[in-house]
């Protein structure tokens, strides 16, 4: 299976082409950036496809990160994936950023639980806790930092994500310290690709996974509230 993968959810603009049969990447690129995803994404995808040496018709599916993350970034990546999928006649699947952050730690067979956390600002995080086997211990949700650190009750976790350091700094003194802290601006595009390759299209739609309503409102939404 050839999978084109796109990530613009957080502080990176990334794309990759994975060949699951050879278990190799034909091409992958990642640019760290806080803004400018809309301008950078399509040229980046074109470069990755050129390096991969294939056309869009050769793809078997397209995967994109669906959040939680930047509202603007998510729309950019998901819209591009949907558009390319429609043009090429290929299925499009969504991968959550929390799962992508956690995947490499779960796959490494550590015995510790995994706590994935993304900064939602205003002393809140998007968080999800997993067992060492990958089962969900705390469902993905937006919550105060004080609530997220209650994951300590499952044992000292491996904390991952762009809010990993924030949670580690606020870790309750009465619990054992985290097993490890991996601060990362964005998920590894390689793990997004593998999750996308293994996703069930029926259960992983390419829709924004916000976990909260966007701060910005459209004119129609504002009119409805008046």
C-alpha cells in the first residue's frame, strides 16, 4: 500500500509517502513552523511526490492529522487531503495527533503508561492516557492541567506531546515522577503515516477533531446567536 500522509495540525508542515509492502518511506519532509502552513503545504506535497517518483494515481490512500491542534492548521491539511483524495479517487483517513504522539512509545514496549498532551492554552491541555499495551485509560478531552496530572494514579507515565514539559513541571509531589518526558512540537510524520496505513476508513473519517468549539465564529454563526 502506498500512503501519502499530511500533517499541519501543530507546529510543523510535513508530508510523506509510505510503502507498507517494503516498510520504507519513498520520501518524507517536515518543516517546523508556527504559521504559514497554507502557503507551504502544496509545494511540500509536490516535492515529496516528486522525490517518491510516483503520480497521485499510484496512491492507495491519503492520511491526514485531524487534531486536536490549531484550528487553521487542521483545516489546511484536511482540505488538502480531501481535495487530493477526490481528484485521485482514493480514500482519505484521519489520524489524531494524540495517538500519533503516543504511538512510538507504545510500540517500543515500555511498561509505563503513556500520557499524550497538547497545549490548549489558558492552563488547559488536550490529553489522552494509554496503557503500555495501547488501551485508552483516559479518553481524549480538553481539561485543566490540574486534571490531566491525575493520570499519575495509573503509575509514572511516559509523557509525550508539546505540553509534556508543562505537565512534568506540575506533577503532584505525592506521586512518583514521570518515567520519561518527551517534549515535541509535532508528531513524527512517520508514525502518522503508519497509523494512517492501519486505520479503518469507516472509523477514521478525515474530519476535524477539535474537542472544543473554535474561538472564531463565522458570520452565520454570529447571526444565529443574536
